[in-house]
């Protein structure tokens, strides 16, 4: 299932009955789960966070937007936070199995529907922006509802992407887009007498003023307190603790200290783990140290292909190319097993019955082994990473070098085993192509191509680890074997694809 997150921001934070009606309109769509509703009376704003299957996300967001347009009148709205619409901004964020392109498409669908059915002008922003100057939310929303009311219909630079070229009299305009995960984070600097300090600090911190590149910030007065309100748009590049540290430094340079901070909506656990590890000076921290993660791994079902693909696409270096090569080889083995199964028991192929039965058996064993190698390759990378983190100096320096070399050897041996298995898969594919059911010729060809690509990909991982090994003799033996496997696999794949293409073209 392809999931997306959506975080619509509504210009209402003081009337519980209105907030509940908007939330219920979103949750009414089948498959939608509302994860969080965060309201702020001073901002007069509510942020709803929901997840949904890709096919349900637009309907859910539209339901909330339609309800907001009925119940919120911007001509009487007051609040600290900038806004241009009753539904101010609606970002889609890719989750399991979905991509940023998926979210851009959803933003376009939603924008068109808002304009056509509700008569509200819509601007696209961030990754869905139709022009570069609309990428930044601040630029799109500049001047808010009031300025948009005078410029829509008169300023050619403010023609909306969807809907009428005129502000909706009560619902304003809506900004819809696609973006990575964002953390909304606020730091308080004491009483309202410090509001000027908050504004100066926000200017120093935000990227547009030369501060932290992935931070947007404003200085606001909230509930009689001076607040630095921030959006952290890429916590991999600018983690939460760095934003806080800079706010603290800039505030204390002006004689003010932070009193507390707050999160608006949800935050990935990774962000908090990194912050905690930084605070207690734990440089070697990893998620593997967290008890609950281990419990979830033990209790969770096997990872789906969609989960694996999402993991590969993430910012972690594992699973990487070695794991992907093993998976490709596993798929090639599965295809060979399928071809053999579709050949066995048919009179036309009686002469190949015994051979195909054996191929089916061997292919199943290879697929199982390659499945295990997917994880083993990731584990081998972890050993290398851990070895390089050992102390470089002092009495343990020699132990570190031994650990590194052993880890590199293991990290080369695992993909070498993948290459061996893939070479065997290619041989099976060649036999399937020449003797298997002719209706599965294309499947035999795909199996051969996957096996060849997987073998060569595994070889890359052997070569790159051998290049870092100090034991040249051991490294040379690994390289000689994998080179021979690449050549043999190429020959088998060529035999298979030559037969396939001669028969089907």
C-alpha cells in the first residue's frame, strides 16, 4: 500500500466545535487515520496530521477544506500567524511506497478540485510549484489574505494555478504542495518585553537572512510570551538541536535565555534521538540501541517489498547496492523456478521433465539464500561502519586496524557469495531459455538479465571493499574469483538472451 502524509493548516484555533467538524470531515474518508490535531489560540490556527492510502488522500484533504470554507470567515479572523486562507496551506509528504512525484500529482489533483468545486484560488508551492518564485511558502503567502484581496485579478504575477483569479470573499486562497517532512518547532524567550529579541533571533536563525539554510523563522508574541517560531524543513541537514543551539546563542548574546520550547504536530523519533544523543554527548548512538526498536523488529512481520524499496530510497546507507543486487538475483531465481514449474508435467516437454524438476528445486534454494544475503550485506556494512568508529589513537589503535580489516574482508565475502549464487541463476536461466516452455521465453530472458546485473553489482561491492584492504593476497584471491564469476555469468546470460531474442523477434 502506498501511503502519504498530509498536514493541512486551518485558520482556526479557538472554536473547538469548528476544529472538530474539520477533523471529522477528514476522518470520514475510508482508509484515513488522523494522527494529530494541534491548535494554538494565539496563532488562531490548527494543524491536522493524517495519513492515507494515496488514492484516498485527496478526498480526505478536500473534505476538511470544504468544511473550513463553510465555517471560517477570514474577514473576522485575527491571529499571530500569517495566513492567506481559511485552509492556509496543504502539503503532501511521501511515506511508505510513495514518492515525491506521487505527492506532486496529488497536489495538482487537489488544487484543481478546490478551484473547480469550491471557487477558491489555489497556488502550488515547494516541489509542486509551477514556477521557481513560488517554491517558498513565505513568498507565496506574502501580504496574507488582505494583500491577496487587492492583487488577485490585478497583478499578473499573482494569477493562481487553479480556480478563479479573484480572492474568495471569506475563505481567501489556499496554498497546496508537496514537500519532505517538516518539523514545526518553537522556542520561547520569556515575556512579551522580549519580542524584539525574538524577532532579531528569528532573523539570525532563518536561512533567508543568512542563518541556518533549512530553517524558516518568525519572532511572534504568543500568550504574552516572546516566541521564535520555526519550521525545520530538512532535519537531516539542520537537526533540531542545531536550531535550538543557535536560538540560545543568539538570544543569550542579547541578554535573554530560552525558557522552554514546543513541537507543533508530530516529529520523527529519529529527530528526538539525535537531539538526546547530542545533549548527553553520545556520539556513537544508533537506533539499534533503542529497546523498543528491537521489540518492534522481533514482533513485526517480514518486511514488504514496498518497505524495502522505501528503505533503499531513504537517507541511510543501508540497505544499499549489495542488498539490492541480492534481491535482483533472488527475483531472477524466482523466475527460473516459475519457468521450470510451467514446463514440468507438459507432454511437449517430457524429455526435459527431470532437468526442469531439478531446476525448480535448485532455483528455490538459490532464491532462499539470496533472500538471506539481502540482510547479510546490510549487516556486513554495519560491521565496517562500527570498526571505523573505534578509537584511532592510544593503546586500542592496533585493535581498530585489525577490526577494520576483518570487517572489510567480511564485507567483500558476502557480495562474493551473492555473485556465486547469481552465476548459478544465470546458468539455470540459460537452460530454461533453451529447454523450457516456449510461452515463458521472455521470463527466462528477464531471469538471465537480472542474474547478470546482480552478479556485476555484487562484484562492484567486492571490488570496493578489497580496494581498502591491507592484506593484498587475500584481496587478490577474492578479486580473481569474482572476476571469473562475472565472465561466466555474462556468458550464460548471453546464451539465454540470444536464444530468447531469436525466438520472439
